[in-house]
C-alpha cells in the first residue's frame, strides 16, 4: 500500500501518518524515509498543488517532515494569516485542520512567531469545539490537547489511537487488523521481558532490605518502554531498566534517608568504584553499593561478547556525576541553604535531572551506531542534553513542589526562583513553564538534520523527555503510581487488544 500509493500525494502522507500513529512504522522505516525525502526534495511543487487552501494538508506534511528531521520553513502557514497577522477566522470550524496545526506547532523551534500564535489559536478553538463533537471525536481531541504526539509515550498513544481508528470512516481493515496483531505480539514480548526483570529484582531483594526506597520495578520497565519499544532493543531495555532501578534507590538514599555523614562516605565510595571502598559504609549502604558494582560488572560481561564493553566506563562516569549532584543537593538541604537559581541550582539540576546518566545508559545495549565517538560526545553535555535535562528537572519540580514542602525537602527550582526574584508561587510556575517551552524549541532544533550523531541515537534522548512529560503531566505519577498510571500500564502491558 505504501509503495503503490502515488508519490507526493495526499493519500501517501495520510497513509504514513496512520502507519505511524498505529505504531507499526518500525516495520517500514526505509519506505517512509524514502517517501518523505522525495516529498521534501519536491516540496515547492507539492505545496503548490495541494496546500494552497487546505490547512490540514499543509500542517500534516509540515509535521511529518519536521518529525523526520527535515527543516521546513514555517512560512508555509503565511497563507492562513490575515492582514493583521492573525489566523483567518474561517479556520475556526475546520476541526481536522486545527488539530493538525496544533500537532505541527509542537515541533516548532526558536523565532517562529507564526507557530507561537498558532498554539494559542488552535488550543482555544479546539477547546471551544469540544462540546459540539461526537463522543469519540471529543475524547480524541481532548487527548491530543493533553498528550500531543511530540510529548507522549509512543506505546500509550498507539493503544489509544487503535481505539480511535476503529471509529474512523476511513479505517482500512487490513491496516487495522495488522496494527492490533502487531500490538499484541509486542505486548507478549514485553511481558516476557518484564518477567525476567521482576525475577532479577526479587532475587536482589533490595526492596525488602531497603524498605524506605520506592519499589517501582514495573513502572521503571514501563519507563524504558517509553524510550524504545521495538524488538531490536530488548537488551537495551533490560539494561536501562536495571540502571533505572538503581538510580531510583540512589535518589531515595540521598533525598530522604541517609545522614550527611553516611552520604559523604557513600559518595567517596562511588567515586572510588571499588569493592574495597564498601568497608566503611553503613550496612544498608554496603548492600546497595555491592549490588550497584555488580550490575555494571554484569553489563560489561554481556557487552564484551560483541566488543562493546568500552561503553560501560562512560556509564560509570555518568553515575558518578549523578551522585555528586545528589550529594550537592543533600548538602544544601542539611545546611538549610537555598541556592541561586541559574548559577547553582540549574547547573547542578542538569545532572540531578538524571537525563545525562540515563541517556548514556540508554545507548549501552544499542547497535553499532553507538560508537566510542558518540559516547564521548554525549558525555560532554551537548545542547540537546542540556535542553532535555532542563525540561526533566523543572517538570519534576513543578509537580513535586507541594509534596516536598510538606515533607520539608530540599529547595526546588520553584523555591530558588521565588527566593531570588521575590516572586509568588504562581509567577515561579509561569516562569518554569516558559523555560520548559523554550527548552522544547532547543530540543526540536537539535533533532533536525544534519545531526552530530546518527538520529537513531538521538531518539532515546528525545523519548526520555517524552516519557518525563507523560509521567509528570499533572502529578508525580512515578511516586504516586497507584493513581492513574496503574491503569495506563495495564492498558499497555497487561490487557491485549481484542482481535
């Protein structure tokens, strides 16, 4: 279907979009890349033929190309603007066009005022439309407003879209059945992986030995699934989940449990990264430290089979950086210090966001693209990593702020901003959201071709942030995972789709 649909046709881009939304695009990466490359190279001709007055076509083709890493100028939307620089009033009843434009705006970069305006325009009018839409369409639009394609977990979006697609008048039965079977097949594979991980976690027995730490092995596997769900990443997923389990425990030791003296000893031991360094540690830390070193040794042995063991040193180095950042936060907390926002808190927060550590860990089990040069690049904190870390740090700060105040926790970005700029809580929240929005523009920019490392390596970094956006949407769904997250995990990992 993909190959025989006419090149540079509306039929072709609609089909690519549907294949992507149904979660089966990983089977057709070469064909999709070829189609979009052809479209990009002949874009002037295409835009003249189809997009003169059709907002949906203009916005959909713009999004698909940006999503694929092709820079397309946002000037394509000028034709939908009036003399005052506002979007034409006639567009307010074009539900499909508004929705496509809204999704396209999520891929905007800096200095695209036309798309900044489009965000407000589409959000307002889609919300106004909601009461007039049929039930299934209303659910679809509400879902898009909350979880746009660029800011959600692919497997969750796929599971929901399969249900929406069933109601679609243009639903193709062959494609629909294929997507359902594919989802269920992958779900079985993911269940087997989760069984292996759970067995490993239970044998470690850290959840019982460290009862103060959050026991979230299923949620953390689900986090890895947000980073990559495709079959070829099964080893990468298992390694990343195990690293996530240790990052979570490390966070809880430094954030809620360890005394400053204990944390000083643990930080020094992790810097030394040697089993002999365990002797001075408190007994619970000794247990944790020994298991941590063992995990990285195991990963090194596994990667050595394919001459990839060099990767582990980069991951260990990032673990040390993360621990230093956690230790700095602990020192601020124990010293009742509120750090300065930009120079101190955010500088440290880039590392404490966990993104540099997890991005590096996410490459451990990947293919040949993850070269020594690529690892050297990612560990120098390139701009894509800075932008990702800022988003993750501030999203977490916003949703955890109230709970952390009650718990008397370390000052977050909200507190630092309020203290430094004599701002109200609401002003601080607004500023944080503005910083997050600008960082998304940086992130989108850095995913455009040409990229310093292959785009296949940038996708896990981008997906880590999409997963953070999902987990920290309205609450800290990781800490309070029994609220709404439980149902989402069941939908993706437990309940198959009826075929």
